[in-house]
C-alpha cells in the first residue's frame, strides 16, 4: 500500500468513526428529548455506543462485501475481503451481546412510559412482557435463526 492510499484509507476510517459517533449521539439526544431519567444513564451510554457501532459495522461489512463482489479478481483479494468481513461480523457479535441487558431495560422503561407516563422509574428487569420477545429477537440475530 502506498502512502497516498494509506492516507486516503485513514481519512475514510476517520470519517466513518465520526459518522458512528454522530449516530450514537443522536440516540442519546432522542432518548433525552423523550425524558429518559438519569437513573438509566448507564443503560443509555451502553445502548447508544452499541447502536452506533452496530450501525457503523454493518456499513463496513456491506462495503467489504460489495468490494469483494465488484473488485476482487483473484483469490488473495477474495481472502482479504473475507477476513475483513469476518472482523466486521465479530465486531457486530460483540455489540449484539453487549446490548442485550441495557436494551431490554430501556425497552421495559419505554413500554412502562407508554402505559403510565407519570411513572418516573424503570420497572425491575423482566417485569414487562417485552423482555422475553426482545431476548428472542436478539438471540436469533446472533445465531442467525428465527422462530
């Protein structure tokens, strides 16, 4: 890789990192606008980071897939694309695992507010009907199965 292409790649990575950070920040802003209480700050921090990174990683994965399909003309470049795709998949898998509990807590809070806007504290974990369904959705996304 020459110096110009390395500089271009670093600039592209920096731009993607900025877009990912903006996405995470938008999640924070939206939930704060809706009145998410400070007691859920830890969940908000985790979920916003994970959602931003998942969004960015899926774009990165898609870019690697398109690159392999459009520009890979030899086995070495196909192999490089597969390695890059696997790295993106592993990054997404980590965030899928990380987001489970805090996303469930925020979903429970959201549903509690949709039924009782006067409530200002989240329900205890597992107390809302959505927890099992959300876990099932996240499990199927991780394993690639559906029910």
